[in-house]
């Protein structure tokens, strides 16, 4: 599990992905990210070009070790 701060990028807001997530998902600059609302406090990030299916970020995650 990792906590990231929301940062300003120009007129938008964003978050950075820790290196361990980038490596595990084999992400590269320019890869597409699909954002899907899961419920009121959860967001699923899907990386269609990645070898992994998805990364789920939730405020109420039952098993934080799933993303370690």
C-alpha cells in the first residue's frame, strides 16, 4: 500500500506512481490509463497496455498487502 499526495500539474490535478508500481505493471511514458469509479471511495486504474490487469486504489481496502 502506498499513500500519494494529489499535486497540481498545470490547471489539472494528478498523482505520481511509486517506482515499485511502475515496475510491477511494466508501465512506460505514454501508456494509456483507464479510470473507473468502483464506489464512493474507490477508483480502479486499468492499464490496458500492461502485463497486469488493473491496480485498485481504495480508502477501505481490505488487504493492503495485495498492492505490495
